[in-house]
């Protein structure tokens, strides 16, 4: 199909070195890692398009850090650098753009609201946090963006093979941003997080944010 042949591939390499020197009994950590990211975005067909992205994180040299994954590869005698080795699907989603000023997306995806304090991708780590979700973004009102997402699962930075790598959810997220002010952006949000396996971790957050 033309939508596939007209697509665009992408390749990204990100090397990272992190040193941790803490005043405790743990050995200093030195984490040398390389992330290889390969993705492909199709063209549009009947207002539908697809995107798939794979990440591979490798340790370069000896493993001298605790990757915090809870796996046997976690060197608990070292300080923590939460960059475990992994190979997995980072994103895989369908996008529908057939409604005016509205984007609908279904699948594993990156979601970042405002400064990512509550909802984000933990982008400074090698293994990005993504969400299995349905999301909606509408910009039909001038200078206004309304975002909604239903989250089914959070794919955390520790990797799919980690016992803490995935969190089941039944969560609703809403964010309304207005940037028509000359002095900054105003946001209102409601994040209703439900974690069926750990009910005590469920919470609701309502708030206003101004960024100038």
C-alpha cells in the first residue's frame, strides 16, 4: 500500500555515561550504556496512520552499577543507575486524524503533560516510560489544547523482564492548557489513577499550573 511505502524510517543512537558517588557503604557506580532506537511511521490512508518503535539498551563495558530492575543483573553492591539492559517495543500505535482539530491515538505511546511532573516519559533514562492507552487531543478552541487519555498499562523504565517493569491501570487523565496569555501558559488538570493490583497506590490529583 502507498501509505506504507510512503512512510518514514528513523534511527537514533544515544550513548550515556553516569557516575554516582554517594556517602554510604555502596560502591560508586559507573554506568556506560547505549540506546539504539529504530522506528517507522507510515503515511496516511483514510485518515489512519501507524507508528512502531523499538528500543535496545546495552551496557558498554563492565556492569558496575545497580540497575534497580529487581533482576539478577542488578548489582546491589553498587549505587543505583536505573538503566537496565533491555530490548522491547517502545511505541506501537494507530492514529486517526479524520475529525477536525482532533487527533485520536490507540496503542503504546508516549504521553507528556506540561512539565511531566505527574504524567511523563522519564525521558532522562535510557528506557523510556510509555503507556498502553487511548488518547485524544483537541485544539478546536483558539490557543487551547484539551487532552484526555485512558491508561491500561504503564511500561516503566525497568524493562518488560523486570518484576516491576509493568503496572496495570484503569486510569483517566485530563489536561486543559491555554497559552493565549502574553505572560505564559495556564493549565488545569485532573489525573485519576487506579491501580487494581495495588489499590493503596491509587490516587486522584486536581490542580492548576501557570508557567511563564
